[in-house]
């Protein structure tokens, strides 16, 4: 296993608070909510696992290596996986989660019954392909046909928010912060001089 | 957004820009730096290796011989230099095809000047050249049939940009990089189409946004789909290790691209774009 300190991106001499802070930032970054429906969700999950393990390992070391103690690390509940009563759709769902989008598309095209779930799955395939306009249209139809389905509504709401996401520290729309950075920059860099190319 | 960058990151960006210019000149001849632009500088930043010291050197600028600037030198720059030339050449050829004989003379002339540079670059990167010609001809086909799907039209350029990064041994890295570049390409294509919207409307040129939304106002929906692409780029970026370049890339993804997007939608982009980046005060 990698050095737990380098996984968290902290110095081995860092204080407990610094470690906790670094851990929280990473846990926020790789949180499954940020990778909801994202084709890279599995990679984020792996990162999350590595970060959790590193944090636990450091906690253990610092507590004297003895008792495992209670771990303070965050554990995701595991992504929800909606079940489908229709066997064809259940199969298509498993093909999508295996990442075979072309096959999922073929299977969907063979289905003649265009139910709300059909539109939802078509939206999911489009989303994973990166065809976001079509994804949105399909999710909208699915929600119109079955307005009470939480799964469809969640998917549509996520797109209507402009996507799931995490903003690293320092990139929030906090204006006072921008100004100070700007002022510092103007003082430090002679950018207006003839140095610039 | 320049104001948000640390000096170190700004220097890195500038050195990449100058390094790219110099690499293009060295590898593809004196005409090549003509096509230098910031998109490919950003690509060069993304391609650069995350670890190790970057080789930098000082030289006099060819265009402004009185100035001295720091340059980066790396295989990533060589790749980005060749790719810029190939893409610029085919984009020129594409414009020539779209225009009448006389209207296309300017582009024809530029394409001719770039020809030898292109030959050298294409010989080194046959697979990228193949991808560019394939995707641009697919786009041309969609234009001919007046394709109304935003996604299909944008897909051509998105796939093209995705092929700009060679495969590495690391599958996870390739997938994340692929998603980042795909959505960057999609975002660039759609925003460019939005920027040309009024011009295309009066001239009657092909524009997917025009065909998709007709006369209805489209900005809200369009910016939403672009925001979704940005989110997917950021999510992919979070899984990649860019080392020294991280701050610079995050600055572009979290501040630079949204700024450009807003400017295109409110119409101020045309002025903004003309300002010189090294001295501008955005």
C-alpha cells in the first residue's frame, strides 16, 4: 500500500487537525454524490476507498498501533441501485453499469414498448456518452410520464442544477477573496512592464 | 482568469505558450507559429508530465526580438505543436470548401503557406491526422444533411479532441482524460456555435443551435447543457494528477471557461477576445 500520508497529501509531521482537514477535503471531493451517474464513478469510489484506508491507517498509527478504535472516517452507504421489474430493462441496466453503451443502445432500440423507464434508460445511456442535450430530453419525458418516480426525478434535477460537482477550496464565488488575491498579484508582479512577451 | 493565478502558475502558462511557439517553429518551419493559440497552449499544459523538473531556457522572441522570455521544452510541447498545425490546416481547408472560389482565396492562401508545416507534422502523427480528417468529414456530412441534434454535431469535435491525447499504460487515467477532453471539445464546439449564431442566422449558414431551437430563445437551456459539460470536466479533472499544473488547470476549469461562457452569452466576448492576454485587464 502507498504511504498513507502521501495519499492524503500531507506531511508525516502534520498535526491531527491538518490531517483531518486534508481528509475531509478529499472525502468531499470524491463523495459519490459528485459522481452520481458519472461514467467515472467507479474510479472515484476507488479513490475514496484509498483515502479512507489511509486515514484509518494514520489514526491507528497515532493511537499507538493497538486497538483499532472507532474509525472517524466517512463511509458511503453505497450507491443506490434501483431494481427493475421488467427483465429486459434489468438486463439493460446491468449492461449500462458494465459500461457497454453500444450494446445498451442496441437493446433499447429493440424494445417497442416506450415506457417511462425506457426513456429514463435512454437518457442514462445518452448521459454516459456525453450527449447531454438528448439525456435531458429523455429524462424530461420520463418524468412527465411517471412524475412520482424518485429515480427519474433525481436524475433530471441533477442536470437542471448544471450537474453534480465539487468546488475546491478557493474557487467559491467569494468576491472578497478574489479581490485580495488580485491586489496581492498586482503588487508582486511587474506584469505591465516590458518584461511581458 | 489571470488575476486568480499565482505568479508561479502564470509563469508556467507563459513559458508553455512561448515554448509552444518555439517548438512549432523548430519542428514545422517558420510559418507554423502563425496558428499558435491558447486552446493548444492549454492542451500542452494538460499533456505535460506531472512530475520532474521542467526544462526551461531563455531565448529572444522571434516576433518581438527585443524581448526575452522563458520557454518550456518537453515532448508534450512537441506533440501539441504538431497537433495544432494539423488541426489548423484542416480547419482552413474546411473553410475553403465552404466558401465560394473568390471568398475562399484568403483561406486558400493561408492553407498553402501552412502546407509544408502540415506535411511534416502529419508524417509524425498519422493516427491523429486520420482522426482529424475523419471527424471533420463526419461534421461536414452532418452539415450537409442539416443535422438538428446538438449532441451529434458536437460529438464530432469532442471525439477529435479526445484523440489528441495518446494512450498511456494506465487505463483509469486514460478514461478520466478522455472524459475531460471530450467535454472540453463539446463545450468549445457548442459555445463557438453560439458565438456565431447571429452571423449564421443572417447568412443562412449551418448552425446546430439554430436548427435545434429555431426562433425560440435558447440561452437558458444551452447554458445548462454547457454547465453539465463543465461539471463532467471538473469531475474528471479531480481524478487526474496534474502535479505542478493542477492549479493552472483548475483555474481554467473553475474560472476561465465559465467567464468565457458568460461573455459569449452576453455578447461581450467579441471585444474580450481581441485584448492581448499578457496585458489585458479582464
